[in-house]
């Protein structure tokens, strides 16, 4: 491998990695995700002063109903750090729902951008730039898929992986003969 090929590889890898970072931070900047604090606020932790306080007796039925609804027990404390009352707070469940919806949207953004860059990379004549765009597109699709893997269903996973596999095979068959012809 000569020095020119090594430089082309490093350039391609650099383009691929920087492209993924560009997409990631672009999405984060212009489409920020939900923040836990927006749903649940700042939750100060009060250690229970066991020397002064009696533990609050929580009804097991209430506790089970709270947990089954995706909530968590939320205690009110007095000045000595003793638990005064308890309520069921479902802010975490609300946050989880919003985060899952956000991740599904991120999945579609990353996959669409990744596929567009894969297709665009096929038409770039410069090998190192084309390879970098192809790598960036592949990594963008992988990151978008991994980030949302648990939120998308099996059928969508299967269809996405099949589509990307067909696209990559098509690109490989289309690009490589052109490169072999140039080297002859």
C-alpha cells in the first residue's frame, strides 16, 4: 500500500466519522430530546433521620397500584427529614413515553439521512470522499438503529436491515466495477 492510498483511507475514515458527529450534533441542536427535569423537576434527596423519624407506613395496595402504573413513591419531608406523606408520581413514565417517541423520530431522521448520503456517495468521483460519505452513511444508519432498537418493532427492524443490505450490495456492485476499470 503506497502513501497515497493510506492518505485516502485516513481521509475517508475522517469524513465518515465527522459526518456522523455532524448529523448527531445537528439533530441534538435543532431537535433536542426531552429532559427528565422537564417532567419531574429537581428532586432533592432527603435522607431519613432514623434516630428521630419513624418510617412512614405505606399501604401495600397503594404501593402496588403506583408501581403497576409506572409510577414511583414520592415522599414529602418535614424540616427534620422525616417522611410526612407519600404520593404516586408518574412523571418518570411520562418522560419514558416522550423519550421513546423522540427516539423513534431520531431513528427515521438518521436512517433517511444515512440512506441519502449512501446514495449521494455513489455519485462522487473522488474515491476518498466517496468512501468517506459511504462510511458516514453506514455509521449514521447503524447509530440511528442502535439508539432506537428497543422502540422499533421486529418487522421494521427486518425491513430496514434488508433495505440497507440491498442498497449496500447495489452500491458495491455499482462502484467497484468502475474503480476496477479505472485501474486497468
